[in-house]
């Protein structure tokens, strides 16, 4: 009987993104029921959408959660670093 794979505790290091960082979503994000005012299953963020990190929080004392504002969609969504990629000002990935 194995114990399973131990995940790294992200909060032992510094956040990948700081407030003000321009980012691109690398995954689609649907409402899992935690986004008020939208239907469960509704698409909140499309892969490739550009947003800006507004704040950095912690979940379960293990993971950084980035509050990303997607201005064109009018949404602020909590996302993990693996769901984001930093963008430079010219629009190409850095």
C-alpha cells in the first residue's frame, strides 16, 4: 500500500507572479460553482486570454492562488501558476 505522490508545497518559495504582472491563461476555466452570479459550467476564461495579477493569496497553506483580472471578460478569477504564463508588453511570451 503506497502513500501516493507527495506534492511540493509552493508556499515554501516565493510566488511566481507578483501583482501587476501581465499573464496569459494556458487553460480554459469553467465555473465550478464558486464564482457567484454565473452558472455552474459556464466558461469564465478561455485559453489565451490576457489578464493582470491583482493579488496573491494562499490556499490550504500549500498553494499560491493568483487573483487575475481579465479586463475584456470583466472577471477576476483565482488561478494557479500552472494555469498562467507571463507576457511581456509586446504581447509575446517571455
